[in-house]
């Protein structure tokens, strides 16, 4: 039975297909979730094939001040008395059949999580998707001058062995849950595997973070065996870092904090990724602390 909220025309048939999910809202700091999938949609020339009807999944009339309630309402544009645009949340699936891949870009639902999940798993079953990836982010202690850390949550422990070579860490967390976590919990019972990967981004920076988007795209390109251009993302990342450094030149108190984050980051990398070298040096009588 098709989920009632799922709308589609002609769906592709994939063989052991992959689906990558992005949600705006929770875990989309730095636009890493939506920005990563939007980048892949563009460079892979993916075409829209299905959508989830937003009705019943979102709170539009949120009580409170106008500034707060405005965050929940659909956006509209009116010109000279004529309504030019009225935009409720869009939840769309895109197909890149040559890559055996589906991409989803939407808004995390406020309500009826089970029904929204049904639509995603229904589409996965109908198209032959056997592995789902969610990409997101969270604010942490990584400095903007270093590579974002990637943290994973998996639907099955056997997936960890496959992911370790990509340099990811495995999440330990106790707190409010996102919709993606519910999907991970339900995936095995729905006949698919799922990996949620989130980039740790600097908590002291707001706005789009192209460096973290670049890290997420490179991870997905590796695990999905995709050939995608990365040069432009690298350029945007370098420009972004330069601009951040320019701003920080006027904030010496923050620079000192960032230097400490860099020191902690570098020490951790050395301890975890160069541990065998460190042990060998110490056996030779060379201390590296």
C-alpha cells in the first residue's frame, strides 16, 4: 500500500540502490545537510521524480510573537497587490539513475513522524533502495582551520567495519532526538540499512559552511563510489576560511580560544591516527608529548 502522502509520476528501478537524505532545520547547521544534497543534485543533474505532500506534517500557526511564529509559516511574495509566490515546505526526491542513486531534500517534519517515515521507506521499497544515508551537522569544538570530524550512527553494527576506513567516528549521545534517528531505528525492520553521518562544525560560526559541505560530499563520493567535481567546493572552502580569519583578526580574545581548539584537535589526531608511530618513537627513547 502506497503511503497516502507520497506523490510520484514514474519511479526509477534501481539495483541495490542508495538514497541520500537531507533535512532543513534540526542538524542542518552551516547548511551542511541541505547544501550537500543540493550540490549533488546539481553536479549529477538529478531530476525530480517524487515528493511528499507537506499537509499534516508542519505547524504553520505557531503561537507566540510575530518574530517567532514567522519561523513556522510558509513564505510568500506579493508584488503590487498580486501574489507571486506562496511556498509551503517542499519534500522532493531526485533520481540520478546512472549512479544508482536517489537524493531527497526536504524539511524535517514537526508532526506525524511515523507517516513521514512510511513515505520514505515506501519509496525506498518501490525503487529498490537497500541503503539509506542521512547527512547532517552539529556545532562542536572543531576549529574552522581543521578538517571537520565526521560522526556516524548505524542501523546495524556490521556497518561499522565498512565505515572505519573512511576515518569516521561513532556517535555517543544522550539528548533530544532528530527525525533521522527515528529512521535509523526503524530501518532494519523496513528491510534497509541506514547510516547517519554528521559533520562537526565550529560552534562559534554561523551561516553556510562550505568546508563542512566539502567534507560531507567527499565522504559520500567515496562510500557511494561517485565521480563528482570537487574543485569548486575546495575553492569556496578556502575563500570561506580566509574571510573567517579576516573577521577574527579583530577579535583577539576569540583567536586565543581557537588556538586552544587547534591544539586539542591536533593532539587528538596524533594520539588516535598516529598512535602506532608514537609508540614506536617512544620505544626508541623519543618522547613526543
